[in-house]
């Protein structure tokens, strides 16, 4: 048989967004997806939680034809098929936990050509009858989940998996995706030997980029902060990410005035201009690119020395992807991010105003919260970042918190004041009002609601407003209180917060950093 011609019928990014509701690929996913769509087989070793399923589901849906997923666990198959169906994908499973009738009708749908992804246990697939039947279909992809089960070297060898080795001969030219979270060198070799006939690529992703120093600072006068930073990075290739097109232009202009070779890049520029600017950045040295998120995809410049975020990115995935453009050559590089309460408010508004399902919004909020927890991290930032992607590590020694450990203050008293104010006002007010109450302000809103008569009113007047804002942020990051997006961003107590009021758990906070030295330009937001 000739290798099947696989037609690409959808863009991988459209599939990611329309079917799965995500805007960005996670680290590692895109390369694997591209390789499979390009018709090559893949062995991917990715940590649990890294998002392996998407690596074969996206190509399956981007290419014409039927994709077969081999999975050892019925429960896993059922979960995935149910989730896919919910997302509107024609997916089926054939396995022994399903009665004959259900299997027959699943097969009928497959036979009619409507099914895009078919999940099967290996022993079902590896019958002569099934292989023969499938050879009459246009198969776009085989995906083998938990591929380490193929190897006798591994701890979870399954004899049914051993036969999968014939796939490459039976279906020449069809890419095979072997996915696993746990494969040491010997196991990997073994899987490759059994599965792959022609060319293939192996991806082993740990998420750590140890040469990138991680820094986060509270946004004060951001222009001064940026200039101070750049003073120490003159002549280096760098990217400065800004939220808006206008800000990119403004920053590029300001930096040019300060003698930097700075250019702006955003989607508002016409195509030729964009590629000319991108080309300058890639080919010349010492260029500082002031860009929106429109910049970066597919840019391979190994010696980018820093990535500076003047604003909070949209999610922890986006952040990781953006800082990952620094230090590809393995030499020391630097990531520096500014964030403040305004950023968080803005990002929440973006999500609230999005025209999307509540479920999607909730997921976006939780991703944003993970980024805030990272920004507010009191310990090693790399640990926080990697733990989001399912990896555990020792403190890295190469982030701001490792280099100069933050001194924490016991904040039980402060946290209790905030919690009292939230509870006494009925859990329906946002941060600004809660802080007004705690600080004893007599705003119209406070007086109208008679919150000046509350027990907690004014109990925290000795602490400044910015410090309170920071405390509340850190309480959110610590999970004591949460922001209700459905309810006008009101603060609510969480279960953890409830436990805290009963004396369960502690709350420590970082005191607001002192103001910066530079005083020449003013903060324009
Ligand atoms: P694994 O099989 O590697 O353990 P999963 O495929 O179950 O991981 O994915 C783990 C979680 O990550 C899932 O909730 C999935 O929806 C989510 N996820 C995967 N890819 C992305 C992405 N690009 N953006 C956001 N979330 C993602
Ligand atoms: Zn660290």
C-alpha cells in the first residue's frame, strides 16, 4: 500500500481554540503537533499534567481521516471520549467494559465515516479482523497512550502492548504518536525500536529552563523601573512585552530617546513593516523589541538575553512561552516582570467581558490566578512555575526569591481584619471598599451602607493603602479569599479562609517594597 495522503483540513490554532478553548499551546505541545501533522512519528516524554492528550487530539482534528488512540485503561478512554463528545467531536470507544451492542453501534458510526477519533484497547486493535477492517480506512494517525507499557524494561509492561510493534509495517507512512510520562533512557530506546520504521522524532520535555533567571517586581513607576533595568542591559538583545500597541510605540520612542536601538512591533503595523522589523531583530544585534504578544511565534533567535514584561501576561502558559524566548542558546538570560493591582483588575475585566461560556471564563480565571500566585510567590519562583506544569524541583538559586529571600511578616492579625470586614459587610464588596472600611475611610459608599458603624471600621488605619492592597493580593494568592467574578469582583472567604478563622493555618506576607530611586519621569499607568 502507498502511504495515505493526509489532507490538512483545519489550522491547529483554530482547533486549539474552537474545540478545546485554549489560546496558547503549552510548552512542547506545538512541536509535537507540527511533527505529526508533517507526517512523522513521535515519541514524547512529558510530565503528567503537561497536556499529552492535546498533542495527538489536535493533529487528529487538523487532518482529514480517522485517528486511532490506543489506551490501556477503560476509565481513561471513557473520560476522554466523553470530554471530546462534549466539545462536539465525533469520538468513539470500543472496549470490553461496554456491551456488545454499544460496541457494534460505535463501529457502525466509525464505518459510516463520521468518526474522527476512535479509542481502543490494544487487544481490540491487534486482531487480524480489526487491522484488516481499518486498512480500508483513511487513517491519519495512531496515538499510543502510556507507551511505556510496551517495554519490558518499564515497571508496567503489558503483553497486549508488545504487539503494537507491527503497526508501522501494517500501516506504512502513517505517523505514530507514542506518549508517556515515565520513560527512562532504556525504555525510550525500546519503544523506538519496536514502533518506528522510518523517521521519527523524540521529545523529552522537562519544563525547566535553568539558565533563565526569574524576577518579579511590584509595578510602581514602570518607566523608571524599565530604564533602571535596561541601564544594566545595554547592548543586549531583548524583548519588552507591553499590553497595548500604543504602549509599545511609546516605550520604543522613550528608549530611542535614551539611546537604545529600540523598535516597536504589533499587529497594527502592516505586514511588510512587521516582517522588516522582525528581520532586523533577528539579524542585528543589540536590538530591543518593544512588542505585544503578536511578536514571538516562530522567532528563533538564540541569543535573546532578556524578556521584560511591563504588564502582567494573560496566563501562566503565555508567560512561560514568552520568557522562553530568552536564552535559547543556553547562556544566562533574564526574565523580569512587573505587576500591580491594576494589571490584575484589567486581566479580570478582559476575561469577564469575553464573549465565552462561564466554564471557559472560570478556567481562564484559574489560569490567571496561577500566574498571580507565581507573581506573589514567597519561595522559589521556579518551584512555583514548574509545579504548575507538574514538575517538582529543589529551590533553584537562580530567581529573585532564592537570591534574596523575602522577609515575611506574620500577618494573622491583618488577615483577620480583612476577613472580618469581608464578613461583616456580607461578602458582596470588592477590595477597594473593604480596604476603605479597614482603614476607617468615610467615603460616601461607606457612610451610605453605615459601614462606619461596624466593629471593624478603622481597625487597620495604621497601615497604608498600598500595603493593604498588597496584603489582600497575597491573601488571594494564599487562597484565603477569592474574587467572585460573577459578582462584581466581590471578595469572598474560601474554605481555607474559613479554616484560618478557626485558627487553622498561618498567613505571612511580604511587606511592600520601598519606592525606587529614580524620580524623573512620572507613572502614566
Ligand atoms: P497528561 O496526559 O499529560 O497528564 P492531560 O492531557 O490530561 O495531561 O492535560 C492536563 C490538563 O492540562 C488538562 O486539564 C488539559 O485540559 C490541560 N491542558 C492541556 N493543554 C493545554 C493548553 N494548551 N492550555 C491550557 N490547558 C491545557
Ligand atoms: Zn528559585
